């Protein structure tokens, strides 16, 4: 089929008919449309992680100086600026993009600071004439350096202005904030990640350019969603990081509470990514109405400013809340699926990118940005040095300079004469002529010479960066660390394996026999119990994620306690814990429940250990940061929590354990690398209101970093030294493992002996531990770390650790 068109008449006024193939015309037009959608609308650039409308919005706000230190402006003003200058595709798309960058449940690190109604997970925002905005602090990191020729600019849609083709992007926005878009024939779906973890992976890749996926996943174990929750399916995440595509499941964070004096309920505190409470309530109502779900008495949304998400599902009497919760996971969006499809533009072409490629493309961009910025600053410094040298030449004979200028007929003659007499360049001569006479005569030679020396030093440093690739890479790594320090936040999403995962125990409590079991606490804060009390190793197997830092043996229906850094003992029920499977080598705590789902901790309060609450036990041993030691007599009160030590203001508990023998050695390790151990029998037991006694003598301004008990037999001491001023989680430090027998025992309240020699740049112990050998460590990502053999040098220095260590525990039975 063809279409006939009439061409304009030619010179001899004859009509020409041009035949056009409609199928070819439609094909060409559709390809042009598809390319426009892919390149100019739907897919982000792999370098700054922004779509064109997002980039133009941030650039427009930067040009308007709508920055964090300025007042908010109407969103309509920003939208009009963007649409009039850069993005002529309608105000709706621009405002929708601006709103998304301001929503904390959408972005892991918001780029826009919104003021007004910017909507919710279940409702849209107010009109742009009612809302206000300005750049968020993280947005400045995206645009900083635009005025230093760090990126290329291109003409805008009408050629009357220019816009950046990409932003400098001081942090990896594509991974940190993720991206979602649907183009023609392709789509992208990248979840948000934790800024600190991504920066750690980037810095590792800078130092080890050939690092493989396993090495990178030690730092980036999985996405970190703004809404928190739990991710189930680590195999899918690994597939996505290896190929660019992979699925995983997101599960809400829920716990069973006594919501009514006679009724238990399910409390939802975190929902899956981009799922709102109103949608969950509507689904539950439909299931109850259709009788597909039984046991629900009521659903109440108690979310407020103090509790952003608090959905209470009351369970009828006679129904097991845990079984109801499992049903909700299956039938509602309390458990949702997410498919990673990492598609982004690289050199203008869409590519499906694995994790390593995403990191590499961003690093290449940052290397280019820093290189161009350095070159710009070098040119500026050279230009200024040239002018300063001219002023230094002229100021030596200032009277002659003034005389030449006064005697000249015009500026051109004065310029020529200055250039001839003082051998100045035209630029230097013009600078002197353009400068007011009062400024020229007041110039201090000493000040100019100081400025010249500073410029020469700057030029040397900038030239070294351009000529030394290692120095350039180090500079990029340091800048990334600084951004992570300014904008980084702790991980919100918990990662769980796909096999044997259960958020809570699903067995009816009355049907659980009061059999012996282990209660286990991991370094990641997961708490669980086993279904038997057979001897178990402390540490988890290689396939699992972290180490077991505390364990007790009790019965399934008994109560137990957890001891916190504020000296509190909190009572819990073993039936409230999920049962985790055990293997021939270790228990698997992947199915454990986070402590924060069972107890509420104050800011800065952490859980240190477990206790059985048995009346026939030897009591507790506690040590504080200020070197106080205390033995607490066994005492169980008829309330949920109580204090077991009276702490002085500013002090905190650093170690707590239940004593099993009076023959164990209580051990302190201090920040200045001193170790002291003494028999537990030398500490007189006190009541819970006592404040303890002196345990270790500390130097002025020094705190203890570890307290524990070492039983007889083979034991080791593990110490990690580093810089106290380093960003937490970035300094791996130096590691040393020493036999405990190398440290002689001393009396209580003495200073101990040195256990680690500091190297240059080290001033404190980042971590200390003493216990049965062999020992195993856990990284911040949860990966297990093998420790070297004990070397026998009690006061020696350590060897570089492969990555930061957060916990150590025994690895044997």
C-alpha cells in the first residue's frame, strides 16, 4: 500500500506526485519514536542514574539557586523553568518526576526537599501550585563541579540555551536510589541500595580493578529498600548481580503483640517496597468477606509521625496469630515479588548491566569528572600565577610603571611600553592597566610572593594528579568516602535466605513440648531457638551469614533474658522465637527473628548477651566501658525488665554473660591495647542495685572495649587496631591473634599488660575479644571471615585485615 502526496510546483509549474511506501514510513516513524522514548524519557544514564527530566529538574534548580540554604519556592515555578528551557514535554511529567525525588519511601537518598503535601503510598500529591521545594543536600553532590567544565554541555531543544549531557554525580545515584521505567520494547527496574555499602564496594574496586562478583558482594550483599522490610531470596539477588536480571521476594516486618488485655494481634511496622497500608487493609477486607481468611477481628491503621508504619491486625481468640500471619503472607501484598532488570544507557545505547558493570561505568565517569576538574583548576592556577608574576615584576619598579602610564598617549601605547620595558605579556600588561591605581600601589610584595608560592604548590599537586593514575584513583576513593560519611545511613532491609525462612514460629504454642533447646543470638541481631539441646558449635557454617555471639540452653516454654548496654535485663519467652534448622556442623540462623521485632531499645542501646534466669545459676558477670566489673546474684522479678547494675552517668555495659564456673578468667581489653584478666572468684557478688567494683585501671580518657570470661583450656585473644577517626565500617585495621596463655594474670583493679603494638596511623583498638580457640569473625555485610593462626607475640603489631570486622566468636564446639 502506498500513499500519494503532492509536491510543491517546480519552476515550470508542473505537478509532481511522490509515491511513499506506508509500511516503510510507519516503520521509520515508529523506530524514531521508540528511540526517543528510550533515550530521552524512560531509561536512566548509567553514569548519574538520572533520566533526562530528572537531570533537567536538578540542573534548573541549581541554576535558580534553590539550594538547601535558601527558602523553598513553589514547585510550579521550578516546573515552569524546566519546561520553558529544557523539557518541552508537558508539566505533568516534570512535576511527577520532581515529586518522586522528594518522597522518602521512593528514594533511598531523596534529591529534593519537599514542603507541603507530596502524597503518600496510597495517595497522590497536591497540585504544584500548593507545594514548595528546594534541592536536598544530596542533590548538591550530584551537581557540584558543573561550573568547572567537568561534563559536556549540549544545546537545549530550541538551541537558545545549553544543558549538561550528564551530571558530575559525586555518589552512585543509579544504585543508591534505583530506577524504574518502561520504554518501547524494554524496561528497567533497579532497586535502591545502601550508600555506605556501595561506596565500600567502589573503593574496593578502585584498589582491586580485577575484583570478582563474590568480592563485591561482600560489601553489597543485596538491595536496601527505603521502607525496610525483609528480602527473601539471596539466590535471585546473586543472579541479578551476575547477569542484570533476577527475582527476589520482599516480606513485611511483623510481630505478634498483646494488643488488647485479652487479645493478641499482628503488628506490621514495615511494608514491602511501594506497598501502602490502605492496599493491605482493602485486601484483608476482601479476603474476610469472601471467607478465604479466618481469624481476623479488626484491622486498624495507627500510623502517625512517631510510627510511620503501624498496622495492627487483631486476631480472634482461639486462632494462632502466627498461623494467621503466614496466611496473610501468602494471600496479600505483605509478601511481594520484585524482579531486577538493570537496564541503563551506556554511550547512548541501552544495556542490561550486571553489578560489576554498573560500578565500573560509574567509576569511569568519576575518573573523567575528577580529571577534567583537575585540568580546569590547573589552568585557572596557571592563569592566576601568570598575573601574579606580572604584578611582582611591576611592583619592583612601581614608580616607573606609573610614570609610563601617565606619559602614554593612550592605553594601547601604555600597554606596548609596559611590555617593552618590563618584558610583560599582553595579558599581564592589560591586567595592570585595568587595575585601579590605588590597588596597584597598595600591593604587598610579601603577600604576592606568598600567593605565588601557594599557586606553585597547587600547580604541582594538580599536575601530579593528572600525571599519576594511582593518585587520581586514590582521590576519587577519598571523595567517595567523604560523601558516604556525610549522607550514609545504616541498612534498613534485612536479608534472609530463601530456604527455611519464617518470620515467626508457626507452631501452636500449646502443642510445643517443654523440651530442652538452645537459644542463639547472632552478631546481626537475629534471635532463634533450636528444637533440641544437643551440643552445637558456636559459629555458623560457611553457607550462612554471621557468627553466634551468645547462646544458652533452656526449655521451649521457659523464659530467658537479654542484657543490654544500659544495664537492663529484658525478659522474653522462648515460645516467641522461631525454630531454626540445624545441620551436622552448625545451626542456621537465617530464619531467626531480629531482636528489634521482640524488644524496644533506646537510641544507642544494644543487646550484649543472654541469660537463662535460672535460680540455681552463679549469676551474671558484667563489665563497663569505665572498667567497672560486677557479679549479680540470680534474681527474677515479676515484670518485663529491670536494672541489674547501677551505672554512673556516661558509662555503659560492654560485656555481659551468665557464669558457669567460678574458675573462669574475667577479662578486660582497653582501647589503648591493655589486657587484664583475673579469676571470677575474686569478685564478690552483689544485688541488682549495686554499682560494681573496680575491674581494670584505665588511663585518662581511655575506655574498655571488651569484657568477657575465658574458660580454661586452649584460648586466644583477637585484637584489631586502627584509627579512631576513621569512618565506621571503612577502616579494616590490622588484625592479630595471640594465645591467651601469653598474657599473665594480674590482680583486679590493675592496669594489665599490652596486647597490641600500634603501627603508624593507628591510635586505638577497634575491636577486642578473648575466648575459646579456634575463633571466627564476621564482616559488616554478614560474611564469615577466617582468622589466622595465633602467632605467640602478645605485644606485637597486627597484619592488615581483608575487610572491617564487627564481631568475633568461637568456631568450635
